[in-house]
């Protein structure tokens, strides 16, 4: 049977999960039935508004119940700050990583760097030991390694024997003894850049934790407690830096909490302000806000029911749904206001509004669902889940707009005293400006098409220059404390990003043979010659050091012995805990840990490729199989998946949306015209990336499909009105003028609301999410321009 691409394997695995299948099938069936009923029988909503609202209240209660955990009290929706959701789940390279972690432990490096004028002062070594001992006493810590407690092998000439003990037993006061310690430490093969910097001014405390989940690590406040230890140990002239993936995850968790607490209320406030400026009424604010709040609650309830935690990407769900949902509310209320001018009752106005809106709202909802759904064609779980749950949220918004919002309007008075709505000063002035704008576009339609044609060509030329780069550290600002600490550790000590080079001999004791160990040495030498590699660690380091010590500290003996029995003697003498990361129990497999400070997908990919070349050129015996792996490498492969998936996802979304619009509007020609003003902004977005505005990262990779799905909404509303006016007998120019004046108002307003909603994301704690927010807002602005310039120009020239 042929092997499927691993992204298809992921989709297959998800599809075969019985729980997901049952839940997705039930939800899809309920939504499809409800939307069909509402769209085919809008009069039912008008005649039974209380029943509609009661059904919505029941679903809301169920969603709220799914979110709440009673014992212990709290929310069932959890936060996952790890890189796991960002990694390709069924990547074939994952097998090598899983095997390496199983044999040699995880690559969760956690480094505390003590920076001072001179580590080898009695008072500085005392601070180092206090911190070491305090961290080691934490129950969650398995092992701590530093100069304060590292094992040393020393030949004692006076006694003619090998002493195995602590490198620093009692802290000396004598300057000469301290100077000797300094000289020995900075030149020691095992300590150099691992425990002390080359200049002797920075000492490392390497921490290994007991096996625990990220949830347990964060719930135990381990990172904060270590921070408190460092704060208590701080003295003048001493500073500390913390780096490593566990530290990053703890920081990400707290920033995700901060974003959820800030971005959701801020999004609601911005949307509410936009709605108030547009409608100036309580219903104009409360009803659309109610729709997006309920849809968001339903979506989060589904996530809790399926036990899917929030990742750093799915924290975008709520702000995105709030921004998108406001569009539906504005279109619905603006149409209701238009019908209310001539209707005799609220229910009559609601029924007329629903009869007009059901087609464009359904098409808009389905196209947006397709846009988000296209994100599901991926092997990255976080992207898949964002696409799936955003599609669910948009479907809920569509249903609630057609049902709940209009049911509430049916129960409210037709027009309360003092209500302004779109017929007020803003609406009237905007309609006048749009009327003038429509005339300008008609007169300059050819020039408009030429300008957009030039922009498209320029964007297409820039696209190949897009830089694809994503990295967990890139979520943080370059000036943040996390980045500064990371760079300090990379500069002064070994890099905080580990990469494994594993060698498999397939037979016990293979790596007690000198030829195998010399191959490891050649790999280490080649790796340490690379500019981005700061240090390597392997079994050979310990063997060489112990061989010298056993040879009466003869510098010439700092090498691999010539025979297998000699190697075996040294390996069995070494403390077992010192070798766990570098060899398995029977010495059939080894691990060369490469420490690098490479940041970003491109840099990690370059280092990985260079390491593979080093292995290929190291004359490794033919019976040894090698692999280069690591969490950073898998994340880099995730970025490669982004590059492969962008054309596929956007094309899939575009084709599906075109088919839906062509069928919905009953015109292949209008379907093609509708796609142009929506594909153009997406291409221009990619052009901006090619010009260096931002790299194509996991967050920014979402924008193409999302923009295509969202922007089509306004186009559909415009074309529905244009087609209706044409059927009433208007000329193309006349239909265009009416559509741009009447539909142009909600199009402009919804675009500004979308831009404002996405700009709120620019207040995120994460740099890449801010890029997502700003670029999404800019793309929505481009969509507004194409809807009000390119689309009318196309309709004017084609006489569609």
C-alpha cells in the first residue's frame, strides 16, 4: 500500500477518532438542519421568536456546562503553552526524535547563568552554591549540575591514586587556590562553556526536572519559584539569566493568560464602540455583541467537550470571531433599518430583512467557513484546530444572526424614540460620499483596472522573496527579557537550543569500541567548527578526561584508548548519571548533543543541514546508522509545511468559494467577477511579505485563507444588491450606483470594524501575533479598497 503524505495521515487519524467523528457529525447535522430551516422558512422565526430564543438559551446552557468543571471548581478549557501543537504530528522525522528522547531523555534544557566580574571569588562561589543547593532542594528537580557540585576526576601524585569527588569541596579563601581552580575550570573539556564561560565571568547551573507534564510544571510554579531563589540570592555585582524551553513555556503560559484577559474585553469594547457610532442605539450594540458572545461561548464549549486545550494560536479564536461576527450584525441591522422605514410593524420589517439577507448571509457564512476550513488541510495540530473551531464559530454566528438576532428584533418595538441608526448624520454623509465615489469610479474604471493590474504584477514578482521563518522564541519581542536572557546564555555559555545526533550500532557494546568513539570525535570536531554551534557533548568527552586522569594526569593521554577493554574499564568507572544523556544501558546507541543558539526556522534548518554534512564526511563505520533530530528541527519542518501548504490551502479555498458563489448567485460570470476583488488583496498581502514587511510564520500563514473567506462576505452582499437592481431593470451603471451607495455603507463600516477588531490583536504580548493582527487589518483595508474600487470598475466595464 502506498504511503500517504504525513499531512494526509494526520487528517485520516483525526477523521478516524470515533469521539471527534460523532461530535462533529452531530454538530454539523444540527447546524445544517437549523440553517436550512431558517433560510427556507424565515417566517417561522418571525412567528415564533420566543421559541427561537429559548432554543438558543438551551444550547448556551449546555455549552456553559461543558466549560465548567465542578470538582475542583474551575474551567475545563485548559491552556497548552508547549511547542507540541505547533509540530507536525505525523512527520516521519518524529520517529527519530521520539526514539532519541526515549533513550537519552528529553531536550528540555533549563539553564541558569550567573554573570559577575569573576566567578572564582570566594563570595561569588558562595552565591553559586546557595543557588545550586536551593534549586536542588525543590522536589520537582531531579538533578542540578554546576561548578558547586560537579564530579571531578583528579590524579593525586602524592597518593598515587585517582580521586573522584566534587570539583569545589570547600570554598577556598586563598587567591592562589582560587586562581588554580579558575585555570582548571576554563580549560576543562567537560566544564568549558557548559559550566563556566571562557572568560571565567559566567557560571552555569544546569537543571533537569523529574518527569512531569507541562501542566504540572506550570501548576507547581516551578519557574516562578526558581525566579524567587535567584532574586533572594542577588547581590551587587551579580546578575542571573534564565534560558531553556521549560522557562519559555512558563512565560508563554502567563502571556497567553494575559492575552485572554486583555484581548477579549478589548475586542468587545472596540466592536461595541464601532456599533454605537454606526447605529447609536442600545439594540445596535447589544444584539451583535450578544451574537458574537454566544457563538464564542458555543465554540469554547465544544473545545472543552472535546478536551482540546487552547494553544498559542487558538488564543486568536475569540478576537477573530468577535471581529468577524460584528460584520454579520452590521449587515443585518443596516438592512433591518432600511426595511423599517417603510414597514408597518417590527415583524414585517424583520421578515422583509430576512428574506433579503438569507441568501447573502448564508453564502457569506459558508465562504468564511470554507476559508477557515482550508486551514484544516495541514499536519500542524494548532493550525488544524484553529481552522476547525473558527469554522464552527462562524457557522454559529451565521445561524445566530439569521435566528436569534432577528427573533430579538421581532420582539422589540419597530423604532424607539431617539434612534438614529444608519439614517442619521454618519449614514447620510457616508451615503452621499459613496454616491460621489461611485461616479468617480465609473469615470475612471479603466485607470482603476490598470492600477490594480500593476499592483498584482508587482506583488507576484515579490512573492518568491518571502522569508519563511517560525520559531518558538520568535513569539517574543527582540527586546524582551526572555530574548535578552536567551542571547546572554548563547553568548557566554553553550547555546540553549539542543540538537541530537544519534548513532545506532544495533549490537551491545558497539560504542565501547575505539573506532566507533573516534567516529564520534570526528563528528564533534566537525560540528564545533560550524559558526552557529557553541558546544557538543558526548560519551567521548568523559572517556578522554578519565583516561587522562587514570594515566597520572598525562596530557597526552587525553584521548580515546586503543583497545575495547580499556574503553570498557573507563565507561564502567564513570558515574552512571553522567552518561545517561549520551549512551544507553548496553552502549549500543549514543547521542551527540549539539548546543546552538540558532534562532528561527531558517537558521535551525541551516545548522541541521550542516550537521548532516558533517556526519556524512566523518567516515562513520558502515554498521552505524545516524540521525539528526530535535524539537527545534521538527518546528523547522513545520515551517516547511507552511511553505508547501500555502498555495494548496489558498487555491482550495478559492476554488470552493468560487463554486459556492457561482451556484448561490446563479451566474458563473458573477462568480468569476466576485473572486477578483478578493484574490487580489490576498496576493498583495503575500507581496507585502515578499517586500520584507514580515516573515511567513505560523500566525501570518493563516491570513491568506482567513482573508479570502472573510472578505468575500462584503462582495456577496454587494453583488446580491447589484443583481437585484439589474433584475428590476436598472442599467449596469445604475445598479452599480445604487449598490455602492446602499451596500457600500455597511461594506465600509464592516471593513473598518474588521480592521479595528484585528488591530486589537496588535496589543498581544506575542510579537508574531501582533504581526498577524496588523497584517490582517491591512489586508482587510485592501479588501475594502478592492470592493469599492475594483469590483464596481469590473462591473462597469463588463456590464454584467
